[in-house]
C-alpha cells in the first residue's frame, strides 16, 4: 500500500513532466521568430506574465513560506528560466519601442516581487501566514491568466471551427490541471488546488468544444485575419503550467 507522501511525490513528478512539456510548447512560435528575424504579429505579454507567475510559485514553495513543496519549486524554477529565454528572444528581434515596453514590464515585475518578498519575510511570521498571502496572490494571477482562453473559445463557438484550438494542447492543459489538482488534494493545499481546478475545468470545456465543432471545422481555412489566434492558444498554455 502506497502511503500518502509517496503518492504525492509520484503525482508531483508526473505533474513536473507534463508541465515541462507545456513550458516547451511555444517553441514553434520562437522558431518562426528566429527564422524570420522578426517578432511579426506575436506579442511578448503572455511570456512576461508567466515570468512573474513562475517567480511567485517558486517563492510560494520555499520551505520558509510553504514547506514540503519541492516539486512546485522545481518545475516553476525551470519554467522561470524557459520564460526568460522566450522574453530574451522577443527582446532581440523587437524594435526599440517594443524593447522599452519589455524592459519596463520586467522592471515593474521585479519591483513588485521585491516588495512582496520584503513584506512576507519582515512582517509575516510563520509559514501559515506567509502561505496565505503568497498563495492568494498566486491564485489571483492564475485566475487572471486563465481568462485568456475565453477569446479563442468565443471564436470557436462563433465560427464553429476548432482550427485554432489544437486538440493535444487542450488535452495537455486538462491533464496538467487534473494532475496538480490531485497533488493538492493528497496533502490538502487550497492554493494549488483552486487554480488547477479552474485550469482543468477550462481544459475540459475546450475538449467539449473540440468534440462539438470538429465536424463543422473548415480545415482548408487559411486563417486570414486571425494571425493572433495561435498566439492566444500559446498564452493559455503558459498560464496553465503548472499551478
């Protein structure tokens, strides 16, 4: 019989693997940017947002904030550096006005993170208080980012087409949410459970939409006027990983 801690570790490792795949999913976008030597119509916003999201979850998983969360730290630490790499590519192939916006956004995130860390370590004593503050902030950020699929789901319903909502990406997001939801249930952690419950629900809705509109999809549609739709999908992917 597997004890709860062992089961939690196994589930967490599986979650790390799935989340790692999700962090790597935007690579085709960056290959296009590198090949064109231009960011084209793509936007850095989702990747900049995910940098802060990963940083917050790494801090949440620190022993002095929320003990026994090593697997949350590992995947978000990896994700943080992957997202920094993505933002760097955007910076290199953007013009100066876009570069200034990227630098300003990163500076704001850095200042915000420093303030949060300072308040947490100086004014909050004990892991319960620290977990609550950082956990609530993480939930808020994840809920905000989980609204990103609404645009593409609205388009699917309107056009009766799932061309710009890849099945395997939606499936991976559903599985990612479910695995981390299960991880949080084994050793009850509402701050991990709530955002991933929402993430799995979002993924499930997308899978239902895919099944509903698969037959009515015009696969020969060249996507004219929908340049940003694949990017919307990639934004959803990043925001789902891992917690």
